[in-house]
C-alpha cells in the first residue's frame, strides 16, 4: 500500500475540507450539503434541493442536538455550514464554531461591547460570511472582523465608522469575488447610512455607496437643507447578487428622524429603496424608492430576490420584494423598471401604486402630535425576516404582521449619539396585531395560501424540495408547513422565541434542519 | 426596525456627584426637550403622555421610588431594582436625565382627579356589594382569575380606575384576554388567558380552575380582546359609591421593594 493511498484512507474519516472560493460561492445552490452564505445562494432564495425530509415523513422529525449559548438577547443568526462545522453568531458580539455531528463547541469568540454604542433594536447579529479560510462578521460597534475559521482567531478588524455618530453593525456580510459587502445601522441615531465593500485579504475599504445622497450626488435635491447629514438609511438585511448583471441589490432603511418628515423635506433618496450597485465599483446602476418621504418607518429591508418570472405574459428577469409598506413589488432587475405592486396586507395609507411605481397617497395618514392610526403597523407588513423562493412550487414565501398602529410625531433637535426618531408609534390596545405566513405567486402577487398566526411572526423561513416550508413563532413553535397548502405537518415547542431564519444541510447522507430559538441552536433530523 | 425598542442599557455612571435638585428646574425649554425624549424612550411603558401602561402612571405625581429630584434622577439613571424599569445612564448624559425630570415635574398632578370618596366605605363596597374579590386579589385576599390589584393605586391614576370600573373594556391588562372554549361535546368554558399560541390555550376560570386545550381537540377556541369584568358597575354603584371605591383603590400601593 503506498503512502498516498494511506493518506487518502486516513482522510476518509475526516470531513473533506475545501476552501471557500468565489467560484464555490457562485455554485452554492448546487451543493445541498452545505450552507455557505446568509440566504443559501446569491439570489437569496433560501431554498434547498434536499428532500430526505419531506411531506410524507416530516411528522417523525426529532431533535438531533442542541447547543445552549447561555447568552441572553435576541438570537437572529443564520448559521453557515461547511467542512463539518456550523458557524453561529450570537447576540452581543459572541460567535461559535460547533462540531456539525455533535453540536460540541470547537471555539468561542466574544468581545466586550465598548461603552457608548447606540443600538436601536437589540444587540443582535444575523450571521457570518465566508471566503477562503476566513469568516467575516460585523460587531455591534461597527467593526468588520475577519477570523480564522479553524480557530476563531482575529486576522484583522476594521472600524467601519464612528460609534459616536450612532453607527452600529448587525447584518451578515455578503462576499462577492474578493469583496466583503455590508451596510451599517443607526438611522434611529441620525447616521448618514452607507453600503461598503472591503478587501477580504486586507480589510481595506474598496468602495462606499451612501444610502443618503449628499448635495453633490445624483438625488441630492431630494433632501431639504442639511437634513441629509443625518438622513438615516440603515442596512439591516444582507443584499443579493446577480452574476449576469454584476449588480448587487440591497434594501435600505427609513429616513431619519423616522416619524417626523417635516425635518427632512423631499423624497429622501435613497432611503426606503432598493438600490442596484455595480459590485466592482459600488456605483449606483439604478434605484427604486418604494416609499418616497417615508414617515412610518417602513424600511425597504426585505430581501430583494432575483427570480425569473412570467409577469403580464412576458418572461422577465425580476427582483421581487415584500415591502414593509404593505405592497409586494416586482422590478426589472437590469434596469429597475417598475413592473407591478400589489398589497398583501391591510393598507390604509395609499390607494395603490401608480404606473411609475409611486404610491398614490391617501391624506390624513401621517403621524401627528396627538397620534394618528394607520396600517400597516410600524413593523410592516413584512419586515426583515428572511424569505424563501421555492423552485419546486415557483412560489415566494414570507411572513407578515397584520394590523395597524398609532403614529406620533414630534420636532426633535438632533444631538449626536442620541435617539433621533421624531416621536414614536404605539400599539392599539384593543386591536392587537397578528401574523401570517404567506405563499405568493410572484408573477402576479396572488396569495396562494395564508397560514394565520396569533402573534406577529418573528422568524424567517427556509423551503425545500421536500415540499416543505419551515417557520418559527413568537411563542416558541418551530414548524413545517406543506409548501403547496400551508398545512402544518410537524411542530416542536422549542421553549424560546424563534427569531432567526432556519437553514437545512446534510452530513453523511442525513438531512438536518437547524434554527436558533431563545438562546439555543437546535438541529432536527429523521430518526436513524 | 424598531418594532420593540430594547432600551435596557448597562447602568454605568455612579450618582455620587449628582446634584440633589434639578439644575434645570423652572426652565420650560428643558421640560419640552424632556417631553421629546420621553416619547422616544419612556412612552412604550409609561404611555405617550405619562399616563401609565405597563409601567406606572407618572401623572399622579406620587412616585414609589421617592419624591425628590434626586430620587427621580436616580431611577431614570440606574433603573428600579426588582421592576422592569431599566437604567438610562449609558444612553443619556446627566443634563438629558434632568430634562426628563423637568418633564415629569411638568406633568405631575395632571392626571389626578381629586379623590373625594370615603376610603373605608369604598373598601366595604369593594368586598361586599361589588364582589370584586370574586375575581381580584388584594394583598392575598380574594380570587385570582383577574389582575392582582394589590398595587393598582401606584400604577394607575384615579381617573383611569374610575373609567375602568364603569367601562372595563376601554383598556385591557395584557395577558388577561377573554378565552371561550367549546369542547366537542358542546361544553363551554370561559376564562382569562394565561397562555395562547397557534396550537393551544391555557386559561383560568372564575372558580380558579386551570385548563389546557389543544386546538385540535376542541370544537372552537375564541380569544377576545375584551374584559371579563362585568360592565354594570356604573349602574350598580351610585356616583358617591364609585368615588368611594376609587378612593379605596388609590390606597392600594403594595409594599415598597
């Protein structure tokens, strides 16, 4: 027996470790064993070809292992899976590498939060990105960290921008070619938002696109006075990428201050928009603003999903998005041309969308000093929760909050690092919001089924070729729905709120579904 | 992105050098700036005008944490131990906290309608004619289907209490939704929600029995955002009697932790 063969045999017991190359990321969809980026593939489909777990046997799905972080806070991570490892980010700058077979910890990264970080909505993180042997993660204090995937050791850490100006970071980065692309949060603290790309080897910034146009930029006239300086435009959710157009698509957040539009006259470009950027240069190719001059905090942060669809009888390379303002949109992904929009929940602020894609406003729906009821509620409609496009059914699936809210406004002087929202929204005490999981035909916006939930849904989704859509609830249930009918085929009480999006992968021929709930990472498989 | 604003921040600044009186007292601009900050950071629990909600009514002007400017500064800065009130020292500079104190002083007393009733008469009415103890607990006496009222005088204004007596459906204590279950053999069970999700419900009825039902096992489960409390107290009690009951309830202030 020769030496080479011996080594090969020794390797057979180990999980094959192949470097994550840009090419491998481009082919991510074709490897169902792994989960290499936030939404499985560059199109953000969050769809797996795996079908070992399917509509006929999912009722037997059972826990495989659980990993308790012991860290409180909202656990919003979408894990990565490759090389026999699961890479998990937790709240408050924690992260873990877990042995995929057993759930045992291989390494733990943590970094104390420096004082003075302003964070709107929880000390959360939504996941890693990977390239080569590196993992990339945003820390809350607006830094980008590159780690050695084998050890968790920090290879470099780049300060993205100044926390004193209100900047923070929660999003899972997107790696394209040799660039790590990300955006910042902080619109509730008067930031001027942006999307950045960094060199994966050095951590040096390659480009920046401001989500708030400055006076000399195209779109700069859409901001009255100097309001652009604190115009908001957070990035909360990872963008998508189309290799054919070489464009990366990102949804941008609300203008600031959130609820007082008087302090920022104009359309406030490029907030509450979908922007398409050249991935090499960061130059804006096109933009589409869903909610010009937003005053309800209706971020356009739902995943912008590239799909090929038939719309109005024509084959179209589209971008679809279930927007927080209550409308489902389809755009041409090469040009940004508006194709159609259709409401998917109760909408009282507008009487439809005109032929150019601009909302037809209904007067009297804006926030006032004494409060004004409008629908949807401040969280949407569909918010940031990950969505899924199921290739098998051809349908698009997302969660929604059903209901309305009272919106208030106040004049507010800007002070650096302090909450800058121009008042607030408050729930209607006797009209609580509820939720739903929606299956939609993305070609025409028709709702195929709607699974109603007693509470607004906090979790993201994943769908599979096994005919299943997995979802989680505020009350702790993790469940499998029939992708065709919306019928619950399996459920499990996790004991903690399910905020994170699930993923699915395979190890040694066995399919697993994983999801974070409470402060625990759970995995499920069929009994052996 | 702020469906729920998580405002709990580490309380980092000691109060050793904090003045005991508000250096911005009497400055109307400070109160107005405090009002704006209050809406952003405090209104979720204390109501948009400080009228109370999950947290105490701040318009009464009577605070369980103490009544001096320094006491108010301390609780905003450090939070209130044993309650859900977080500290804001890491978020707000000293002057910002004083602005909030200025705002609290400006609304203090605005929510207190004069309590004219007779406390002992009200206590008598509460337990006898009103039969309030059939559903409510006060310092260990009474029953447990409805909310515990042992410190309701601290968390709600007299105006709110009076409104709730006459029209209990105007506002609902979170977690006390009305649940009606009809079993497959036609039996109807009505009670107050303890837990409710997409697949099951847990409730307590007026006899303090707990029930747990799977939705798949019963004919129907209905959750309503309405109070189980009778809406007849406006007729049962005279105006004077209502004032007496309210007067008694404002004395229910629990024990200070």
